[in-house]
């Protein structure tokens, strides 16, 4: 079984356009996620219509930066 991989790794195997269609977003949004360094992960999911689930790992709570 494949393990989870980053969006950047996943896009190397599939085009940004194809990944965008799987996620229901635009190709530009996929590109922006990769460029901004967001920690978006892709995992196999037999229950999903496209065979994958996409999720983001983000810290919870207050930001360490003062507003």
C-alpha cells in the first residue's frame, strides 16, 4: 500500500491540471498551494470517487506572530 505523499510529489506523477480536477479546484490554486509551501498531503482512499483524499497539516492555536 502506498503511503501518504506531499502534493508536490503527487504532481510530479500527475499534471497540475489533473490534480486540480481531482480536488475540484483550478490549476492555478494547485500551483499556488505548492509555491506557498502549504503542507498538503495525498493519501490513497478507496471510498473516494478519484481514489485519493487530500488534506492539509496545519498547526492549531494562536500564531507565534504578534498581531
